[in-house]
């Protein structure tokens, strides 16, 4: 299942780059949770956890319309970890209110059930993500 889960994550990033919202949402369970409690970007958003497709839409509006004047994510690494996938990415952007340029590498832990993404926890580093899934280097 790991290989399939990795491909789902890659398709999500490809769909985001194309602006294909329908494909993005189709990859997620209706009750998905996106958690930013340990994310370096958490303080930029109104909630620590966004739930469901409506929550994802709210997060997207906040991210692109409120938090950032410009933002771009580069997927640096995808790591299969059983039913989970780790992504390491670099986000570059300019804060809408501050005008500050940001260039930050961070990570996500993606959890799957039944072929759908049920949870993504955003953390500060690759090592934190590896630790969250019980791996270490």
C-alpha cells in the first residue's frame, strides 16, 4: 500500500500545481483533518486543525487570500512509511501583511485509510515527521 499512497500524495501536489481542486479533494476522506499544532506556519492560520472538505476550503482561502501575497511549495522528498507518507517540502512566499519573504523547509505526515487521506499533520522538520511515524535516521 505504501507505493499507492506515495502516488496519491504526488497526484495531490500535481493537481494543486494545475489548480485542479476536484482532484485534490477527491484524494481526501470527507472527514479529513489537517493539523498545524506543530507547524512553523501554524500561527499564520485561524485554526490549529481544519476538518473535512469545508475545512480544507477554509484553509486554502486563508492561505492564498489572507496569509500570503505570494506562496509556492516545492516537494523535496516523499517517504513511504507503511500506511503513512512523509513529505518534505520547501515553502517560499511573501507574507501579505508583513511583506516578509519566507523560505522554509518543513514536513507533513499523511495518514491513509481505505485509499483516502484521513489526516495530515504538519511539523517543523523531517526528523519530527520520521519520529511521528516511529522511524529515525
